[in-house]
């Protein structure tokens, strides 16, 4: 496993100006095809620490940005500055700023949503895709916000909480970043204390109190790793990342305006079998659902007994799957 010291020694940090913001990039590798890696919420370029080294050692160049609103990248204040048009344009802008004609796109969690939409919009610049944890099935017939409000009503649901007015969610997280991250960065079987809030109603409180405190860190996350993640959110705050969630309805409308829904580049999907995002779906079910709109789906790989943080929880297997997929592509070297 990659140590915090080894990854810091291996990467070079660079700032670029793109799409109206300054972005920090972590880069590694001297030659070979370019791979662009987009992280999710609440994460960092550092979420890819195991993949950056593995890819660089295998002959690829790697760029892992702090996404808009995270770490040392700018965090615009306006909610609409985090819609899918802006986020996908950020990815394209990275290529333009680096004078790169193309890159393989990899994304996890919100980074997967961005990756799907970036490849959809710019297939000539992103000739292949690896999406992790969040599948793609095209535009839903109803706004997801309407469906979640109908489903959860007065009960707590974190996405609805993130959409409440007044910045309530980020205020809670900013006050205790370690409390939030240490409760989220766990495996499905990680032992926890009982949560402080057990009432399902939103009126009973925010999110951290609903998540049982960990009884120790999982074996894939060192204290140094957690400390680095926490330091990034102490620097940037949580508002930028939470603003991604405030664009679900806007993104649904944008998808209708954009029209095209099919992903036509070679694509691999990877998730943990116990990732709550896939809600117990089998590889066969996910393949059937995605194949309607992903016309060159090369595989759906579910890593047994692994949860949401798949590339961190199972780095060796994740790297094997990534490198195998890349090796089968006809990439210029």
C-alpha cells in the first residue's frame, strides 16, 4: 500500500488557469498515454494515491486534480458554478491548459458523474472511460430531487440536507471535519459506536450525529491519510463540494437541453459489491441497465465485500482492473 510519504515524493503539484478558476493538479509519470482522474465527495486528489503510483510505474502519465471547490483549487461561491456544464468543462480545460489532445477519463463517486458527462460531451478528447461506484443509465424521466423528496418526506436524507437553504450542511461539516470524515471513511464491516441521533426525522438533527463514531480506522486508512484529508477540508471548507449536490435538478434540466445520452467510448465500471450506491445490484443487473446507453461497455466488475471507497479499500484489485482495461485499448505511446 502507498504511504503518505511515498506519494508526496512521487507527485509534482502544478497550478493551471482553466474555465475561470485556478486548479491544483497532482502529476506523475514522464511518458506514455495520459490518464485524468476525478475524485468524489468528500475527497481529494489524494484519494487516488494508490492508482497514481501504479499507473506511473506502468508507463502512463497521470493527472489528479483537486476538483472545483476542493483543496487548493478555487471554490466559487455561486451554486450554479458547480453545475455539470462547468464541471465537465473543467476536465476539458485541464487538457487544453496542458496542451494535451486527449486523456483516458477515470472518476469515482461525484467524479464518476463528472467523468460520464465529460465523455458524453467530448468523446473526441476522452477516448475511454473508467467509472467507479456511480453507474450511468441516462436521464431519468423525473427530477431526482422530486423523487427523493417524495421518497423521504420529513425523514433525513443527506442529499436533501445538502440542498437546504442557509448553508446548514457545510456549517456542520466545517465545524467538525474529522468527525465527518472519520465516520464516512469506513468499510462496510468497520465497528462503530451507536449513533447519537436515532430519530429518522430531519428535525432531530444533522448528519454527523447519525453516523456512529468509528472504533478505529480501517486497515486501508492510516492516521496520516486521515490527517491529510482533514487538512484539505480545513483549508477549503465543505461548501464547494456540497454545491455539487445543489445542482441535481439543474443538471437534470441541462441533460434534457443537451439531448445526447449515449456513451460510445470503451467503458469499464468498477464498484465494491457492498457499495451503498449500487444498492445490492448484481453485475448482471448493472450491465443490463447501463448497456442501454453505454454502447461499448467492456465490463462491470464488483469487488467482493468492498464498500464505497473502492480504489482505497481494494487498491491492488482496482489497479489490476484499471491496468488490464487500459492494456486492451489501442492507445498511442
